[in-house]
C-alpha cells in the first residue's frame, strides 16, 4: 500500500468505528481510577481486555500489583515510536459538586463525554490505544517498531509507572521518539514543560503565652516574612537557548488563548505558590512552630539547584527556619527540539485534517514525557482542550476526541512510513 492508501484506510476505520470509539471512551471513564488512592487494576484490565479483543498484542507489567501498566509492542528496528498515556486520574471529590451527581458517569450528552478523567487523560490515552490497534493491523506496511505504554502512576509522580518502565525496560520503551495525548488544546504541540521544585519549610521558636510577645519570636510571623522573601524568586533571570526562546515567544498568543490571559507572562518566569500552611495551637498562645509547603515552577533554562542556592541565601536571614526538598515531586524543566520531525508531522497532519496548524509550546505543568526528555529522547504531546481538568464537570468534546484519534494514528503512521 502507498502511504496515501494507508492513511485513507486509517481514516475509513475511524469513521466506521465512530460509535464504538465514543462508547469505548465512555466505558473507560466509567471505571474509577483516582490516584490517590491509586488502585488501577480494574481499569488496566479493561484496557488489556480491549486490546486483546482487537487482536493487538499486550502485556501487563507492574512493580506494585495495585498499579499495573498495560504495554504492547510490534515491529523491529528503527525508527521506534513509543505511545504513552496514563490511566490513573485526579480524585473526583464529593458527588454533589458534579452536575450529574456522578463523577464516573461517562455520560454522552451535548456533544461531549462527561466524567472524571475525560480530558486528563483518558481521551489522549484512548487515542494512543486506538492508534496502536489500527497500526497493528497495518504492521506489514510499516517500518520500525511501535510500543504502547498505558501507565498507572502519572498523577503521583510516575515512580511505579513510566519511570519504572523506562528504568526497568529501557530497550523496550525508550524508543527514538515519544508521542503522548495529554491535554494541550488542539492549538499547541507541547515540546517541553516547566520544572517543579517542592519544598517544606519549618520555623521553630521557643513560643510563649500570647501576652508575652517579648519572650519569643512568633513562628507564624517569621514564616510570613520568609514567604514574602520567597516570592522574590520570581525575579530570577532566565537564560534559554535561542531556538527554544524563539519558539516560546512565538507561542504566547496561542498559550494565552489556550490556558488563559496572562499565561505568556509566566512561561519564562519562576513562579511561587504557597500550597499549605499551619502553625499555632491556640489563639492566646504565641506560636513556637509554623510549617508551610511551597510549589515552585521552573522555566526552561532554570534549574532546581540554582533556585535552592538562592533559597539558602534567603535562609541565612532566618536562623529559626529550615527547608526540606521533596524530591519525589521535584524535577528540572525539560524540552525537546521545537523543530523535530515529529513536530513537523503533527503540524502537517492537523492541517490536512482541516484544523488550524498548532504551534510548538511549553507547558506550565508536568507530564510523564519528561522522563523521555531526561534520557535525551524527543517527546511531544498533543491533546484536547482541558475543560474541567482537576475540577467538577470535566468533559471532552466528541469531535476533539475523534480528532485526537485521527491525528495520533496518522502522525504515527507517517513517522513509521517506509
């Protein structure tokens, strides 16, 4: 078959399977897989059963039995493309905050599929699954290898999911390129992401009776002053490679449109967010202990080490304070070349499907694609609009979902073209 015939066959299958594709995502959402707590055995079994039912090879690998990863592989040699998506999702919160009263309804209504995980990221993972199924049918017409990794531990850092797979089976799952379907909006292709530095600060003083303010420094007051100093980290200068700096600047309008006005003002800046704070035992006791946790996001070009050095300088003015780095949830920023072959393929495919050409951009949040980039493997994600992500009433447009299936399948077929 010619490349054109291969792509026409894929599009024909997607059109024929339209109702089944929609039903698949609805059923996928109906299986709760919140992490925490993280038990994804039921949803992993659903994915594995479906792959086998479609005649596609699959295997379940795990370091923890309650966090299985569903993988599949076919082909040999180069190029080797790896599809990646996660099957765990954010917790849903109480039922009553959802308009339907059921966060796991998978309801199909108003041109959308509703429920927790619809956009983050069962839509994108479903696109990867169907891409793998369709291309397996065409395996004799393709070059190289295709691997599928549906992982269980993205929402809590990937220790038992993508990180474990790449550490344990690098020859099978690193590949030459990774394609992921995390929500990016159809207007952008994410080629990198800001890093994360998570810290816990503790301030300890003797404490005293609330009336005896002369007897001890107030731990909450010292913590408040320290917090104000930490917010000055946002002024740290950032130096980036020219190609990345140009791509990020070119993405400003698309990112403001996709993520909200003001996004462009923080893409290249350190950001600081105090996420939790607690201190004191009683209103008339001068507090002797206060602790707070900080989420710091690092733009491409900044490192956690550079920020920590600045923090140590700040702490020199606060002898009562100490900091603990939460390494399990900290990671330096990563970026792949914004002009890589996969970026060109995605742009061409999206345009050929009649959608506006997406622009390369860097994400504010973290995804598992960072593990490939850390291994110097280019990794990209292209996904749906994150409507309701991490909030009640999460939902994905059916047309965007089908667009993701088409885009990922066609882009993968072009990457593996003979």
